[in-house]
């Protein structure tokens, strides 16, 4: 028994002498890119505009409100498209909403996120949508990117409110990981 205890002690001592393994979180090595927060001010978040049509660059969710289509432009707002002639859809207008990633429609109401706020639009006339209500802080905010197993710059609340994330090349490994 005493020999066993000596052998066990020797094993523990040998592990104590090994250099710590600086392995990355979850075994994910840093490969030179990560996510950086895109900040906005309270004033920028509150500014909701309906403007001329914009080109679709990074479309997200799509909702059919026959014969109209609402297409989310990730982080930017909502396109309103007339689809009366499906072979020739017409981009009618754009609702500019900073930090918009999700939309839903029920009846003649369009719901859209605006970072942590929930916006309610009356779309009974899709040619002239009207913002009818803003519910502040209805959606929990996330201070991390939507992707998993990624490195990202830690949020600095002094820079503003996180309205989105962008993947960018980085010189050094950021301190935050998700």
C-alpha cells in the first residue's frame, strides 16, 4: 500500500511540474478573424424612416402579406415589395430600422425588433405603413454575437448600444469567446 501511495504521489508531482496548456476555449484556435460590435446611439435607434426602395443586400426573413412581401434587411430594416405580378415584383419602399433582425405579421400588424425595442406598424395600407407603438426593452439584449464558438471584441457600453455584429479580420485574439 505504501508503494502505491508513493507512486501516486510521484504522478501528482510530475503533473504539477508540467507547463500549463494554453489551449483555446473549447479547443477552437484563433484564426485571425472575429466579431466586432456595431454600436448605435439612442437617437439612431429611435430614428425610424420610411424611404424610397433600397437594393436587397443581406436579406433575412420574408413574410407574405398577399399581394405584398416584407423582406427583412439584416440589421437595417424592412423592404416592402408589391408582388401582384410575381414575374415582375416591384420594390416599393424601405422602412429603416437600426438593429432589425426579425419580423412577424399578424392581421394588419407588422412587428419588428429594433435592438431591444419592439415596434408595431399598422400595415392595413402597405403603401403607407405607420409606426403605432414602440415597446421599449421588450426584447432581452445580447452582448455577444449570434454565432457560437467564435471570438469577439468584448462590449464597451461607453461606445453606445450594440445594434449588430460584423465579422472582421483581427490582428490579435480578442478576450471574449462564445
